[in-house]
């Protein structure tokens, strides 16, 4: 019985890491929708809906805000993405909306938020599941690299 209690406690502790800032995640989704993110520039290498093997869906649309679009167009040499960068990924499974994932570059690093097709928050803040995977990218961005 003690082993089950410990295992359950560990499971709950690991799940609590997923949503470190759900209020911030709600605000972020409202913010990018109000900004009509689907009218933003497409991420480099993603001019249209593109096949994906990432956990975000088997097809993705990736949008970047003007902060990122401008720095990419400048060709400036970077070692990190500028504060204010926003990346929004719409994920699809079998052509049906599956999730929305957002990365927001803040003064203290990237804020991650992921929502299911019903806008329920799956992840928020800087959960290990996001940072662990994204650590392989250019300043935690895996979809495209620095100019």
C-alpha cells in the first residue's frame, strides 16, 4: 500500500509540472487570437500546412509574429531569439484540429502553452516535457534555425 501511495504521489508531482501558469496560458491564447495569428507570416520552411513527426500532430501550420519575421528578414547573426518573439503552431491529426501550441519569448526565457482542440490547457509555463524536447533547437526553437 505504501508503494502505491508513493507512486501515486510521484505521478501527481510530475503532472503538476505541466501547468505552471494556467492563467498566463489563458491570456496568451486570447492575445494571439485577438492579433489574428493565422494572418501572420509563415515560419521558414512551412509555407503551407506541412507533414510533421513531432508530437503536435501529423500536419502543422506554423506562424511567426512580426518580431520574428523582421529579425529573420534582416539576416542578422543571432545567438538567441529576441524578446517578444511569438510562434504559434496549429497541429492537426487526420486533417482535424488537434491542438494549438504557443511559444512566447519573455525576459526570463520562453513561455510555453499548449491547448487541445477544445482550448483546454495541456501545458503552460516551462514544463520539462516542452523544454526537454525543445532544448535541441536554436534557442529552444526546433522548427527553424537562426538566420
